[in-house]
């Protein structure tokens, strides 16, 4: 009887521990909702040309993303994201419709959003940097204003 009671208490504590992380993730997903324009991007230490930056947008709806136009230096044309804002730095996993997973870090400050992804199969970046040879993709986005 005592063992069963301890198990119920342990399960309850585990569920309660997940609640703050889920609530924080929900809040950050809400902050990402909408259309964002690319401000700058680097991959493997090289900057994406300004004309390609200007043409790149991403749309978040719930936990999904889609690049409606060009998708230079993108995780994939569309897919899903999972965020964990309780980590330092905050973590984001992007999963393509083909099942490829890219591990990243992110931060949201008002209408600006910064993300750094590792290539699929590589370790998550520890900092917001795209050094030559790393393969990391560093992007800065700005929320698109309604016309």
C-alpha cells in the first residue's frame, strides 16, 4: 500500500514538474506566431547575400513553420518546431516534413527573433555564432508589420 502511494506521489510530482516547462513553451510559441522577415543570415561563417535576405520570410502557425517563398539556408520548406525556453540558451528543434531534425538555440526580444541551427545530425550550438567549418546557420528575423 505504501509503495503504491509513493508511486502516485512520484507520478504527480513528475507531472507538476512538466507543467512550468509546457507553460513557458506555450508562451514562447505564442510570441513566434505570424510572419517574420529575414534581416540577416550566415551559414558556415558566410553571409547570405542581401537580395536573398530581403526575399525570405517564414510563417509560424501554432507549432508549424513554412517558408512561403524562397528558403535559402532554411531547415526545410516546412515542418514543425518544439521549443524549450527553460534551457540556457533557449532550445528549438525543427523537424522537416521528411523527418530530418535540426537542433538549435533561440531568443525572442519583442519583434526580433534570433536562431542558430546545427546541420541535421550535428550537436546543438552552444552560442549564437556561425564560424567557418561549423556548418551552423545563424539567422536574425523581424516581425513583418501588417500593411
